[in-house]
C-alpha cells in the first residue's frame, strides 16, 4: 500500500511542478486605490503594496499598467497555493520513503485551504 501511495504522490508532485513552470510573470502584493486628497476623495491613483525580504514597499502604478499588475498578483497567489500543496505532498512522500508511521495520515490543511478566523 505504501508503494502505491508513494507513486500516487509522485504523480501529483510532478503535476504540481509542471503547473509551477507555467505560472508566468508574477509579483507579490495587493493593489489599491489611493487619493491625493483623501478627505474629498479627489485625484485617485493605483498603488501596489508588498513586503519582500522584510522590507515593506508601496509603488505607484500607471493606469495603463493596472491590468498587468493585477494579472501578476493573481499569478503570484496561484504560485503560492501550488507551492504550498507541493511542499505538503513532498513531506508526505518523504515520510513514506523513510517509513515514518505518520506517513499515511493526511497532512494538516495548508493556510490557503483553512478557514479564516479559526
């Protein structure tokens, strides 16, 4: 049973690795609308905010680049979700290869699939 389970996991791992290869351009962050005069909500502009290597940053986004930045942020979120799945399956496969008794148990749910607020 463990060999069959390992083969299934390895097939799923390969499929996830293939998905990672096709992610395309990506960037972390969130896109928001800010106002130069917030009290009057006048002169709106888009801003992308992100944290990378412990540094928080915000950047102005030109109107013609908003759609591209949205796609890149969505690609990054997909990348992170697939990577979380890949790591969970890789840990499970490693446990099976080593013969760890907990190898056949389901791993705890990843952050991307758990409900918020619990």
